[in-house]
C-alpha cells in the first residue's frame, strides 16, 4: 500500500513531504498511545493536558498556521496545513477536532478582532495558554442558525449574556467563549471570559470521538463588556457563515484521516486473514471493496484539497467547500463500514480499531452543517432558488 500512498503524494512539494514525514514521526510516537488511553477513559483530556497537546502540535504550526505572520501566526498555505491536519486526524481525530476549534477561533480573532482583542485573546491562544470555544448551536437551533435565541442585554458598558448553547466543542476546557447571540436587534459575536462570565459547562457522552469535548454551556446573565463584541455588531450571522466556509473543509479532512486509518487496517487484515484456502485479499469481492474505499477516499481528499486552494485564493467557494464536506464525511462512513465488514466478527470487537473508526466517522456528517444542509447550499447556488 506504501507505493500507492507515495504515488498519490507525488503531487506534494518536497517541503510538504518532509514536513509530513517529521510530523508523522512525532505524532505517531506521542499521540498514538493517547488515542487508546482516552478511548478507554471515555472522556477528553483536562484543560492543562489539552494546552500541552496544543503546544506540541503548534511546533508544526497546527494552531497558528492559518494566522498571518503580522498577527503572530505561522502564515502557512492551507494545502501544507491541511496535509498535516489530515495526518493528525489519521492518528488522533479527537485531538484534530480540538485543534480545528482552537485554530479557527484564532482565525476569527485574527480576521475580526480589534488590536486589544488580539492582544488579550488571540496571543494567548497562539501560545497555548488559553482555550477557546465557539458557540452557535442551541437546544432549539441547529441547522437554522438564523434563529439563535441566546441574548445579550446592555447595561451601560456591560453586556449580560443569557441562554443555553449545545454541542460546543472544547466547551469543558474553554477559558473563553465566542458566543453568537442577539444584541441590539441583530446577531453579533460576543467574547465571554469564563472567569468574569461564570458560564457553566456539562460534558455530553457521545457515540464516537469520545476524546473530544462536546458540551452544553449555560449562560445565566454572564457578564462581559461592549469592547468584547467581535467584528461588526449585527454581522454575526454573515461572519459565522464565512467562517463555516473554511471550517467545513477541515471537517472533511478529519473524515479523510479517519477513513485512511480504516483503509490501512482493512488492507492489513485482508492480507493476514485466510479463508477458503487463501488470504481474503485474494477474493474478488474483498478487492472490490478495497478498490472502492481507496477511490472514494482519494476523490474526497482531492475535493478537500481543491477547497483549501480556493480558500487560499480568497475567492467565494461555499459551493465547493460544501461539496468537500458532505462527500468526505459520508464517504468516511461508507469506508469505515466496509472496513468493519472486511474484518468479519473481529470488526465489531474492541480488539480491533475499526469499530472505533466507524463510530468516529458516523459523527462527522453532523457538525458545521449536516449533509442535507450542504446539499441545500449547493442546490441554492446552482439554481438561485433557496430551499431552506
Ligand atoms: C461532534 C460535534 C461537534 C459540534 N461542535 C459545535 C461547536 O463547537 N459549536 C456549535 O455551535 N455547534 C457545534 N455542533 C453542532 C452542529 O453544528 C449541529 O449539530 C448541526 O448544525 C445540526 O444541528 P442539530 O443537531 O440541531 O440538527 P437539526 O438541525 O435538528 O437537524 C436534524 C435533521 O434534520 C435535517 N434538517 C434540518 N433542517 C433541514 C432542512 N431544511 N431540509 C432538510 N433537512 C433538514 C438535518 O440535516 C438533520 O438530519 C457540533 C455537533 C457535533 C455532532
């Protein structure tokens, strides 16, 4: 299989291949044992441990990569960043999700923040001293992001945030939250410090990615001030949708990492397992599965990599990033399902990692816009007719 991977990676530059090789060595040694550990524990790392992990991936620019150098970032091109990100997701997708949230909170602060906000919030994120979460979804608000109910009330210079947020990644370990809420008759993004705002979090137990925090957050007149509004007041919805454009490609790449791990397990198992007098890899139907899996995975990867290039060009690409997100996440569900099938009975036991890959993959068609919503975005852009 190495020859197939090497041939596909011939489109990468020498620098990208070297970076990937070095990152793989570090991540394989440091993170692979932790994947197993947190899977067995069934909960995410605590805040201090997560900060240490962020500092480790930041040695390769995985927190600050999307931030320009003038804001203290590594200023990487998205293709190089995406190659490393996919590798992280192959080894430990739970950490990849946490990195995606931290990196995109930093990206939002770099894009929209005032000089003071960059000093107080962006720089500590880049130094892995603080952890951020981004709060859009609510109990009554999922796909219908326009209908957020969480509310900010001004009292002089102070703003009090009230409401409940749901499914918030990094919520448990967060030091501050970027909250999408109603303010002054429009939707705005407001930064709330955990110390000052005293918001509470409750971890949710879920099917897969159990090492990534997904929380309910409770804001009960959480206090913040007017200089904590991020970007243009009233532009919170537009800003959120713009950030989705980038985040969706990385959700796709998370799925590709999970799918790649499952494919590798399936190829190894098919060569080792003998039935009817030969390795099951020698049965045509099994080879057909493997060929489907490898092709679907590469097609998804190429869609995501095109998305990365379009984002770097700075052109509008919500159609292409929606294609990348729905296709990659749904293909990973199919690929990991076939990997379980190739393992037969062993595939559904905890003795082999494919059942974990399958559960992890099943999570990904939901966040950052479900598959149905991505298709509605594509359909609207094709026809000019909104269907949602
Ligand atoms: C692991 C994980 C991490 C997450 N992290 C965050 C986070 O950090 N911050 C955050 O704010 N949110 C986060 N989310 C929330 C996520 O963005 C929402 O779950 C998602 O937007 C879907 O919302 P919902 O779950 O309420 O489903 P709903 O919107 O209730 O949808 C239920 C079903 O109905 C379908 N549906 C809804 N509307 C339509 C329509 N018009 N046409 C056709 N079908 C439709 C959906 O596609 C879905 O199949 C996360 C979710 C997960 C699973």
